[in-house]
C-alpha cells in the first residue's frame, strides 16, 4: 500500500469519529450513545454510511461530487481507516469522516433508528472457509440493523465480485419486508483509475471478473431478521 502523506492527529481529527471511550473502572457495557449527526457534521444534511471503507476511494469520489450529503465510512482495519481519513483531509472534504470500528456495533449502538439516507456495502470479504463464514459482514442480523438505521425511502447498496456471496446477500434481503428491490444500477465506464467505485472494483474489472450489484429501497415494512440462506433446506 502506498504510504499517504503523514498528517498530525490534530489535522486528522475533523475527519475521524471515535467510539465513545470507556473510562477506567467504568461499566464495561455502557448504555448506547447515538451519534448526533447535526453536531458531528455541523449541518442537517442527509447521512450515508459505507461499511468497509478500505482506502476510501468510494467516499473520496462521492463526498466530493455530493457536498450536500454527509458520509461516514466504517473500517475495522485501522491502517486503512487512517489512510482514508488522510485522503479526505488532504482534499479538505468536510462531509466525509471515518471510524475504526465494527460496523455492526456502530449501527446497533450509535446510529439512531431511521437516521440514515443510505447504507453502502461494497466488496465485503467473502471469508471462503466454512469455519470462517461467521466473520462475514453481511448476515441476516446485519441486514436488520441496516434496515432499522435507514429512513423509509432510503437505500441499501451492495456490490461484490463473488457470485456466491451476492446470492447470499440478495437472498437475505429478499426475505425482508423492510426492503424492496430497485432496478440494478447501470455500469459506468471508467475513464481513469480514480473512476471506479472502490479499489476492489478496479482490480476485479481490470481482470475481467464480473461484478454483481443490487439496490434496495427501505419500505415501511417491519424490520425482521431473515433466516440464514440454506438453513433448514
């Protein structure tokens, strides 16, 4: 990974959201602390969350193109989170922030119900081995958390270059009354290396690997936890 320009903690601070800290001796399971988006971004614009930001290519391009929308990227690997935050800071994007955290925890404990305009999940790790599949991000529980967090009329965007994983994700969402499928997004024709959705998309498409995508709209249906695809069959 190419080293980004090194910035100080103070320079990065406006582009980072940190989980509330647990003080020494305090209850290790404190009450959830929902994010006040208007305070975090200093405006009342809609908020979208990307799960698994990686190096931040998607948010870098999207935040620059849509200054009237705020974006929080959640990345569990700290070096990538800091890499993305540095890219946002260098370009002075006030509507893009990152967090180094488990996305499920963030959605469960720190995002108010119905407060997001969209959730984006692009090229999540497929965790190929059966014993590792419990580590997959996109599970029935995650889909329910995303639905709870999203306002009616909001969107869930997914994309992957792993057909089997795409089948799992779409099967989960298909069984949820909280979502309805929208027409699939059209393919863009990248003009240069920055014109891809993510770094993973860039690698896949340059190798000729197919990419599967879907978009869902949040309905006013109840939030339910679908069965894990394949269970009971």
